[in-house]
C-alpha cells in the first residue's frame, strides 16, 4: 500500500462501520517497517491487510478488509498468507479477531489468548470520580520515553511508533500517574471517524485505571466514546456500565503458534483498538 491508497482504504473501513481515520491509515502505511498490502481487481481495491512491526518482536495483524461483493473468493486468505510470509522475522504474530474472523485465523495456526469487550457510550455524561486521590498529569512530548518504557512492561515489547503517534497526533488526550516518582499508569486516546477511542490504558491498580479514564473522559462530555476493555477486568466493566457504557460486541486476542510476548495482562485494562493491539 501507498499513501495514495488511503482514500480507497477508507472506503473499505467506512463501509464496514469501522472507526478508523485517514491518520490511522497513514500511521500504518508511512512506517517502512510495517507491512501493508492490498488486493486489486482491474485496478479496483477490493481488500487490505496490515501488520505493524513492534520492535521486530511482535507483528500485529489488522485491517483485514474485503469488499462485500468479493467475499468467498479467497481474497482474505490470499492477503493473510502474503502478510504472514513477510513478518516471519518477528518472534510473535498477534491479532484481535471478531468471532467470525476467528474461524479463519484458526486455520492459520492462531490460538486464543483472552477476550476483549467493546463498549460504547453514545453521549458521555455521567462521572463517578469527583475528588481524585492522585491527580493525573498531562502527557507531554518529554514524557514519551517513560510512557514507552512502562507500556513495554505491560504489552511485552516496545510500541514506540504507536505511542509517539498517539501523543503527537492527539494532544490533550494523554494522562499519566506517578507514585513514588515512578509511572504507575497512563491513558491515551484518539479521535475516530465515529467515536472517540479511549485506550490503551495500563495501570498498577484498578482504582488508578479508573482515575485515568475519568480524567480522559472529562473533555468528552456529550460525545460518543468507545473503549475495548479486557474481559477479565470485571470490576472495570461493571464501573463502565454504571456510567453509561454498553457492550457492543467482543474480540478474541489470538497469537500464532507460540505466545512469546504475553506482557503483563493483569495491569492492562484497555487496548488501543483491534488494529493496533
């Protein structure tokens, strides 16, 4: 894929009701270390798939899209086969699958790791935390190395290109907490084509995660918000329900063959989105 393909890629993701923006596609395509492929028939783009290279340790597969008129012809299989060949140098390959997509990925050797619930609030109004035990600080460019280091501990490898993109492209949407002069959690966010996305969120405790999420939501009153929260975080899910979030659907995090980079799941609360992990 090239930057000139973004318009066609947006048509595919928009037709599926997905939340991507041109900036999201640009992040995927611009970095030469990523793999971004498309399928064409008579110069018409009918399918896409991408794989983000996270430090040559994890290849994150996403944006597997096929034009509805061309489904059932093996286009997705063709794209996946090609992208998996190109990321063989990565130690681990992962993705977040829909229940339908899971059946396809299993044929390629992917296995279940855990489930993720997509929750939406079409007009964010209710807040539960008015008096912060610890006041989050706004993330600035100078904080990027600290956030990248903390995220590496949580995710399992460095996602520097993603963290830098989220902070630089979405000023005012990132917050972090310090305890004993060390980063104890952070939240990032971005604008989407349909919803404002909150995530990733990583924190040492559930309460710290709630503080960070509440702070991130303060600027999104009366606006649509989407979050992708790990299903084992039952207390977090119940809290989100109490402030108006409703479960829309779920994803299954999967890994191919062996899970070499599991990360620290108990401190991961929300992902960035299925296309980014």
